[in-house]
């Protein structure tokens, strides 16, 4: 009989503990939804490769509207053909360091380079903040690595909540000489 009472009391205590945990959701606070565009549009976009201007945008919108659909770098004219930049490797990863896209073979010259279309390895579009690392090389075997962050924005009919959009520089704002022209429009209505 004592054994049955003991098991009954133990069962009641266990049930009370379960109810308490269900009520307070394991004692944790409700998780706040994270804005995928937090920390977007930061960092430099104008670089120099041994005298050649290099433009790397910090935002793009892979929504297949024909505007800013690719994350790509642009270069201005080279002072000397032997110092002209070509891409040795191009890698994009998520903020946890998981590689999303990598190219390091048969990369066309910068002016013909298509870039990253915002797709994951399974061909679905991914949005938010990403890291990039681009290694440029010249005919005279000089190399330089550029790394930073780019934001893939899901531009559609609704405005995006990204805060201050002024530091967002899109591919459409390239001046044709390897620099950004902030007077040029991004043509993105979702901002």
C-alpha cells in the first residue's frame, strides 16, 4: 500500500511539473523575430586594385525583374593591361560561414562576369545578409582579396523594413568607371 501511495504521489508531482513547464514554455522568453535585413548595407563599395577602380555593391534584389538581379563586381579601365583585374575566386557564404556559392575555375573577365543570382545550392532564392570574398589577380600575378557583406533583398510589392536605406548601394548605381554614383537611382521601389 505504501508503494502505491508513493507511486501516486510521484505521478502527481510529475504531472504538476509538466503543467508548470507547459505554462511557462520551459521558462524561456518568447523568441523575438529577427529582421533578416538587420546590419545590411554597411561597408565600403569602392576599392582599388593596383590603380584600377573596383566597385562591389552592398545590396542587390534577385527578383527576376531585370534590375539589380545579380551581385557582381564592376571594374573601371586599367592604367596598364598587365595590371588589369580578373577574378581568381568568388565566394558567398551565409553569416554562419556556410558556403552558398563558390567559383574558382573558368571565371570570365570582370566585364563579362555574371555574378551571383541570389540562389542557394538547391536553386531557391535566399535573402538577408551574406559574406563575400573575392580574390582578384592580374596578368603580372598580383593578387588582392576583398571581403565584406552584401544584402540579398526580397523586393516585391511590399516595402522592406531595413531602416536607413541611404547606405544601400545597388549594381545599377555603378558609374561605368568602377565607382559608385549615388546620384544614380537604385530603381528599387521596395525600399
